[in-house]
C-alpha cells in the first residue's frame, strides 16, 4: 500500500472473496456493528467507512 501512496497510520485492509450476484462488484458505504453483554451491561461498538482505491485492480 505504501508503494501506491495509500499508507496511513490507522488504515485497515480487508481482503477476501466478495459475492457477485449481478456480475459486478457492489460496495456499501460503510459498516457498523455492536456486541452487547446484558449480564455486564457492557458493549463493543465498531464502524468504518468504505473507500474504493482509485487505482485498485479491476477484474
């Protein structure tokens, strides 16, 4: 990623097989989730935004 000029300290890259139903990639704008433990009344929350890289490979 650094070679392409995309490095940043808090960047996370997710890789894997994306489902393709329509024959093309379709991406959401982001994702959010929450895990809640009702015994301790504690929760873990996360959210992120999706940014498609300008020079990403196209299949």
